[in-house]
C-alpha cells in the first residue's frame, strides 16, 4: 500500500459495506461536504492557520497582557485550536491537557475551524491510540495526550499510523520510564 494514493470514500465504495442510508449518513455527508468546502476556500485564499483564526475572531491582538502558563496548558491550547477531535486517557503528568480540552469542549469553545472539538475519553492508552488511528484514517485532524510511559502502550498503533503515512500529532509529557518501581515524576530519560 505504500506509495499509493489514498482513495476517497465514495458511496460506490461504501455501498457493499452496508453504508450509505439513514439520517446519520446524511448528517455525516453534510459535515464532510462543509469541511471540504471550508478547506478548499482556505487553500484558494492561500492562508495560514493563523490567518484563519484571525478571520474567525478567535485570536485577538492584545497589548500589555502576559500570562504565565505551563507546558500542559500551552499544548492544550494548540491542540484545541487545530484539531477536529481528541482522544484522551488520563495518565500523569499529561492528565491536565486532556482535562482542559474536555472542559473547553463542554463549555462550547469554538476552535480555528469554527467548531467545537470532539473529545472522547477512552478505556486505555491503547484504546486512545486505536481511536486516533481510526479518526485519522477517516480524514479528521486528530490528536491525543499521553506521557512517555503511556506512549509505550501505543506503539502497535503508532506503527499502523506511520505505515499508512497518516499525519498525526501526539502530545507527550516527559515522565520517567520506570523499570521496577513506578515513577510519576517528570524526567527526560
């Protein structure tokens, strides 16, 4: 499959699988059409993501205001602004990233694409990576948050994501890789 063009999902391709009928399919088709129109306009105008955010009044120029935030909050801001969906599983020290995006989505905060981020809490790190793979395969800008210890559990799905040449961002908090004893402290080992 390597080196081949990615095939678009068309009704003709989905029909043998039993897809293509019902209200959910119509809603999905409308969502995908709207997303495609938005991305085509974005490309035609040759804008960067910062321009698009400025157009939607999400990023506002401020003067004299500086906030001190930690790495988790900075990563959460970027992930929320530039993703369609996020798959989370709480693991120290990256839990605050997932909690923040989940809270912002619950409050209805709109991202750079003019939509609320879809956040799904999974049953494990492997589940989060598997759901991430599925969303990427469907064409969504998706992300996940984990720590180095949890990243080890995502390796099988990471091979699939890389092998299918799917673009992906995983926000990884540095944590000690423990051998015999559990360590939840930050480390760059």
